[in-house]
C-alpha cells in the first residue's frame, strides 16, 4: 500500500516538474507562413491564427518562444533533426505522421457545413428533410462519402472544385452545397455569395482527428505542457479572443459544433 501511495504522489507531481522544466527552456516553433489565415508572413514576421495561438500557449506555459518560417516539406524532418522544437502550422494529426512524431491534443476543428439559397424553404438537414433535393460537393472526398452513406434519397452531384458547385447553387441548378465551412464562408462573403446564399447547418462529417502541435516523441514533457496550455487558454477565454480575430464561427475542439476540421494536407 505504501508503494502505491508513493507512486500516486509521483504521478501527481510529474506534471508540475515537467511544467517547471518547460518554463526554463526556449521553445523554437516552426510554421510555414503560406496558409492564411492560419499562418502567413506580415512585414517579414510570422503571423496568423497558428502563431497568435502559439504565443498564447507559450505565455500559458511561462516559456520563452521564438517562431521561424519553414518549408512544409521540411517540417517533420527539421523537427526530428532538432532544428526546432515544435510545429504549429495547421498540421493534421494522421496515423502516418504519428508514427514519426508526437502530437498535442487537437487545437482546432472547422465544421463541415451545408449552404443554400436565402429564399429557399429549408426545414432541416436530416436525410428525410433533404429527400429528393440535389446536393453538390467535391468528388472522392469525405463529403461525398458522407452523402453517399447517409443521403441515399438525395441527388448527389460532384464538382472538381467547390467553386463550381457554388456557381451551380447560385444559378439554381442545385439546391445545396456541402463542404468545408471556411471555404464556404469565403464564398458567402463574396459579392455574389452575400446576395444569394446563406449557411443552413453544420454537418457531422468525419474528417479525422484534428490539427495539433507537432513535437518529438522524446519530448513528452513538452507534449504534456502543450496539452495543459491548450486547456488553459480555452478555459480562460484567450482562445476565443484569438479565434474571433480570424474566424466568424467556432473552431475549437469540443466546441458547440462538435464536428471535424479542415486542416492542410501535404
């Protein structure tokens, strides 16, 4: 029993020791700087949601951090070789990458959404409500798979580009478009989109685990510190303040949307 008590005490103290060790080091964070609004270069300095959130996480860890620009292809090799300590560049957590590096918990998810004409009758996004309606999306995508599986009584039309589906919606050739909410938001913010169309519903499309901070497998203290910092900035409202600067809708993990992300793929 005495041994179990000692082990439990050590487990409780370990995060504190890890946090103290992280606070005493400089964390070098790499980002691509070519994927706005998540990361880009502004006056020769890294900027964007990834960078602003990274700075907030460093503050939450009481750590000193520096940010540098790195080519996408060199991200994981550079991390493994020790050129930097973390990646915050909208990197999706995938099984293939998880074999090579560690990840923090997901720090953003962008929902999939359904849009339609402003003046069209809409009673809900269930398969029953959309029976007989035409829905446009991109081919060989998670969106098409979602519709093919659950919306068998709808007419599913695929387009090489989501912009082509949006054009058919605009001209009345299809009833709805399903896609990435951020991409659809750009259309709805355009001159044509503002006039014709609107968001109707977020859709529970399964698109993977989300986007996390990339870290070396040997840096488990840093993984734990980032996980704790992510929880802290979400809990104290810092995350929300950063998010509204870049996005007009919720993107955080376990948010009210509960749906999946739109990260960058290599």
